[in-house]
């Protein structure tokens, strides 16, 4: 059998992760089996175990993929107006996601309280998000866009908690109206960062962060 190229291996990993995400979303982490994931992906058990030897490593892969996607959104937001950037990231990363995605994120978080491997993956994810959010706030302060009401660590924590709450509401409330809620969410963010008059050095938000 010919050896797969790096691109083919990356595509295979993505295909397997997509299948695992569907299984976990439909059946939950514990009721999903590696056999079910093999069937969903249309591959043999041997092919699956080459890339992911356990359900834990599949969750780690999904978490890392989400982390990289969100980091790309933050990177594309550099130089934009702070409140516009925050709204775009909230839309793209939380509000525009299907409900089953939010449900899976909540389940992974719950599993992290019992499983050290998943807890470590979640810690890496959370640390990256908070670090990028801190950089975004520092940049906005330097541009004269905002004047946070509390120490930076507290503001980052507050904004992270807003995001956590949105994930929970998105997961448990099928009638949640994101568009109706968004102006109120942004008002909560504004109480933490106190938006100022925009700086002449502001540049438009990159289209890369659009949902």
C-alpha cells in the first residue's frame, strides 16, 4: 500500500475527527464507541487507531482543532475596533454554531472534571483563549479604544465567564434567540471595558473573523 502524503494524512485526521464529533454529538461521549466512530467514518479499526488510539485522544484532537480555529479568528481581528471584534468573535465562535456543537462543548467540559487527559486539553484550550483575549484588550487600551474598570486579569475572567454562560445557554435552551440577546451581551462587555471615542488609528475588522 502506498504511503500517504502529509496532506492525505491531515485529510484523514480531519475526516475521522468529523465522524467522532458527529457520534459524540448524537450519542454522548460515554455511549459512543470506537466501533461506532469507525462505522461513521467508513474506516477500519486499524486505520482509526493509527491516528487516535482512544476516545480521549479524539476529544483532545477536537479540542485542539477548535482552539486553532478560534486562534485564527483572534489573529484576524488585530487592529480592529474592540467592540466590533468582540461581537464578531462571539457570533462566529458561539452564537452561529449549531446547538449540538454547544452541547458537545458542555459535555467535554463535564468530562474534564473526571478525566485528567481531557482536563489537560481543556486547560490548554482555556489558556490560549484567555491569552488571546488579554492581548486583544491590551491592544485596545493602547489604541485608546477602551478603559477597563478592573485589573486586566479580572476583566479577562469576566469576559470568559460571559462566553461560558453563552455556551451553556446555547446548549440547554433550544428557543434561545441569539440576535435578541446580543445587544444585551455587548452591554455587559461594555460595563467591563468602558468603550471610549474611537481612535483615528483604528482599522476595519478583518473579514477573517466574520461568522
